C-alpha cells in the first residue's frame, strides 16, 4: 500500500510538472516561431478583459468578426492593413468608458473572410458599410481609422456623409504616396529592420530578429501582399479608390491625429491632406510612428481626446472674387 501511495505521489508530481512545463515550452515555441500571431492573441484577450464582446455579421465577402463594448455615441475603430481589432487594445479602456465602441476585423484580416486570394479595397469598404449598417444605423458615428482604415473611412465618408459625425485619420489617407520611403514588403531580416525603423521612427527600440523574420513571412503572404496583388491588377480603375485631386469631395469634418516620426505617411503627406480637405485640422503626436495607438497609447489618447473635445473643424473660407477680377478673368 505504501509503495502504491509513493507511486501515485510521483505520478502526481510528474503530472503537475507537465501541466506547468508543457504550456511554457509551447508558448515559448509559438513566441519564437509566430510572434505576430501570439501578439494578436494577447491583444484580443485584452479587448475581452476591457469588456468588449465578439459577434459576426455578414458581408459581401463572407463573415466578419466585430468587437463591441461601452455605451453612448458610437465610435468605430478601423485598423490598418495586416493588423486586426486587437491593435486598439492598449487604448481601448478609456474609450469604452465614454463611447459605444465598435472594432471590426476588417475583411481579409484575422478570422474575417475572405481567407485567401487577392483582397480588394472594395471588399474592405463593403465590410465597413456592413458594420455601419449593423451597429450605427440609428445615429452618425465617430470613425477613427489608422493607415488603410483611414483610407477606407474617407471613401465611405464621400458616399455616406450623413452616417459620419466626425472622421479621425491616424497616419493614413486616400491619396497616393508615389515615392514611399518605407519598403512594406521586406524579403530578409535586414530589410525588415529598416521597414520597422521607418514605421516606428528612428528612436524606437526595434523588435528582435525572430520577430523580424515573422514580419518577412507576413509581408510575403499576409493581407498587405493580397491588397497589393489586387491593386496592381486594376490599372486605371484604381482611380476610383483614391481621392487624388478630389479631396474636396470629403464634406465631413476631419481631424488628423498624426505620429510625427512616421516615414511612410510623413508630415508632408499630412500637409497634402491639410491643403486639400475642406474642413480639417491636425493634432501631431511627438516622437511616435505609424501606429501610435500601439506604440504610444497614452500620447495617442491625449491627442485624440484633445481633438474630440473641440468643436469640429470649420470649413475653410473661400476668398470672394471681386467683380473686377471676374471681368479680368473673362477677357483673357
């Protein structure tokens, strides 16, 4: 009987060790092999801890995952290309306390369809429309978009200005950047290091090599590559999805909340938006990069709150043309 008891104790100890060791080893393996996926899991757990719940809605591209929480004025948060709803996790707690927050995984991202093949901005835009119809049909929403999320927010605003109370663009917009200084499709660790430096700013602590290797893998097959594949095949039809020379069609008030260390959409790009949009102002975020709600959430929230606490930016005044000037113009 004593021998049997000792054997049972040994088995219990071994089992206990395995229960502890196996998850640790598995977690370490996943972190080394797929750090971006682990980061996504952790950020989504943070959304859950902050009281957001998931649901799915139907879009033209299939099912779309949407997180919701809080109460009050609806605020829709749109992530960038290759990201997912958890991108907003570090900034979401104060927002849920003040707004009815809606955060989708945009089509083609994380578990939202389509899961493979070329990914079109038209599909992403249809997903945004489905979210707005499902979650914000009774009142206009504040729409906050980062990078690609800002791009599709502008496109949606042109078609549905009555559905948007205010638009906040975070390091992104609807006009082309013809000569980007950042390579979004690195093919090796050294290139990925330069990519992250350009996105995060020169003074940011860069990720280790095992993360950079995952960045390279993601760049080759993830949503940004699928979007580029779709966009490259459009030819002149691509003009329908940008607002170059047409920023005056955006009639909703716009706040630019801008990480000033971003080299992809830098301050010169932001100035193009300031020059072309009818009602716009900018709140810069010092020493922060392309995804400020991830990199410097406290400064991002301070800038966002400062923008939203003010009345919406007023439309620019257009100088009146005198009769003499009109006459002069007519005789040329």
